[in-house]
C-alpha cells in the first residue's frame, strides 16, 4: 500500500478538470489532475498527459453508438509531497461495456532541479531497471500461476507507476490485464528498502528519504489528533443550509437558481468574488476529490451564503456502478464537505444527469434529494462568455434551475452579465431549496423543473 498525502496540506495546490459528455452524446470523459505553485514543468507534463488520454480515447471510441456510452475517468493521488519531491499518481479508468479497467502512471518532480521524471527516473539507469525486474519476478512467485512473471521486463511501460511506502520500500504497480488476467485487478509488489536502495538514482534516494521522514511526521500528527478527538464527544453534522435562506419568498418573487458543477477549480475564487459583490446566492455541486483538496474554497462557499451539494467523489456515471460503489462515492463526498463546512449536504447531482433507480434508492438511504436542471447553458464547449450569458438570459424563467460549471473560465466571465441582465428583468438569485418554499425537498426524489411556485414538481 502507498500512503497518499492529504492534498489539503499542500500549499499552492489547485485542481484542473477536463470534461465531456453533457452534449456530445457518444461518450463520457472526466479528467482531473492537480496543479502546483512553483512547479511549471510538472504542471505542463500533467496537462499534456491529460490531453493525450482524452485525444487517444476519443480516437478509439469515435463513431460508437450513443447507447454504448464508453467512459474515460482519470483521478489522482499524491504519492509524495515534500521539500525534495512531488509524486502524482494518475489513475485511469475506462468503461467500454464489459466493465471498468484501470491503469496507473506516476510522475515524479524533483524540486531541486525543477525537472519531471517518469517513475523509472527513480532508478540509476538501465542496469538498475533490469535488476529491479528480477526482484519483482521473485516477489511474484507466490502469487499463483495466473500471474505472468515473464511479462515483467525492463522494456516497455511495465515500470511507469512506482512510489515509496512509509517504510521506504518501493511499491511497483501494474495495470489491469498487464501481467495476468483482467480478473486479478490491481497487482503490486513492494521491494524492501534495503534491496532497492542500491538501485536508486541520486534523486531516487532523496525521494525515498523524504517519504520516510514525512511518514514519521504524519504519524506523530495523527497520534496527537486521535488523542484530541477522543476527548470530544462525537456530534452529528447538521444539514447544510444557506445562512441567508428565507430572505426571499419565491412564492411572490421571480426566483432562479444558478448551479455550478465540478469544482472547486482554478476560477471558483473569482466566481465567489463576483457573487459576493452582486449579492447573489448559488448552489455548488462539488466533486469530492476537488473539495478534499481545496476545503478552504468549500468553506468560503458556505460562509458567504451559498449551498454546497454533492456531485460524487470522482464524477463517474453512477448508472454503471454497483450499489456499494454509488454509496461509497456519495458518502466520501459527504464526509469531505462535512469536514470543510461542519454541515452535511442534503442535495446531490448525478454526473452527466444519469439517475437510475439504484441511484435514487441510495440517495434516499443517505437522505439526499437529487437535483437535475432545466436550463443547460452548454458552457463547457462555449468559447465566448457572451454566448453563455445570452443563452442563460434567453431561457431563464421563474423557478429555473440553471446548469453551469465553475471549472470553465468563460463561464465565470459570463456571470456578471447574467446577474445584471436577469436582475434587470426582476429576478432574485437563490439556492435550489429556496425554490421549493415550505414544501421542502424529499430525499431520493429527482428535482428538475421550477415551473410551479412554491412546491415545485419533482420527477418520480
């Protein structure tokens, strides 16, 4: 196992997202990766890899029938983040009808030189790589006859995902189906520290040492936190509400709910500045991994009167997931939001708008109302802020739920014009539950249209 670093503890970290699927119809794509202050080479490498994955997937799935809905999903973890090194582990999942297949690729960044290295850069040349292949083959001997040990060689991409665990052992990961049947799933081995140390490059040794030192520091911190938590009685987080809810009566006023998906991202802070200046409230459906990486932005959303909702942990199509996976994705995001704002989200939006009966059942169990939309401004593929604003203003109506994305620069640039023009038409900007007045919203129900005031019509 790899001990991943909490991204919220890394100063200067933000997230980037590439997404497709709301309008293309033939496939779903959601790629998330981190961006770091003072690590431009690493940022460029991650961006290039994300774009390459998107481009290759698009080429392989071009012309597929819409009902097949192939899906590409890339998320990330930090395998290291110290004064010496950063390691970003990209985890790629592909769904093409028969189930999910996963691969990993870990990029290392040497803070001293400012250069990016593939995982093989941890080793001292080709000779060390061949020796590592032999050590890995030895470790795989007891894994059963299905594991194809002879496939572990120094050639190709066998060693593109490596990181150190807290003891300094080198963890070597293999992709699904790479050295055995796909049914085996993730295969990984840990080469003991004392055996791998002679094979490491100068940077590899510094990276190994920094991971071990960081692990000791984290262990001390966790021990102190556990002791402190044990002194406090547990308390359930209250339900999330806007601290300004009730200031507008949507039974009498023309109300519209602006909703923003997929963040927080690099433009979320600017959006919050705009909304605060114009005294407008919105509902943010955050992706759990982004929220966990940037809790201060989530906290600011809540503090400034907005409502934070649940958009799953990694933005996978929930209709392709088993019930346990749906529950885990929503529950992990609930934990991330609750940790940031001290309130439990009661609204959720299913990625790509897919909400099967299984999704509705899980939402009901978790006390979540599902929120769709009735106006899509198609901002993810708009090049001009003016086009986004024109569509939002033209389609707006009392009680509308408008879909937008705060991960998109043009969307945020369009918001001041949307606020000005709709306010000129007499609209007030509220959070989604405020559209429904005293009737409230029920867990497990799917809400889309705000055409009836109050007590909007849920989809059942």
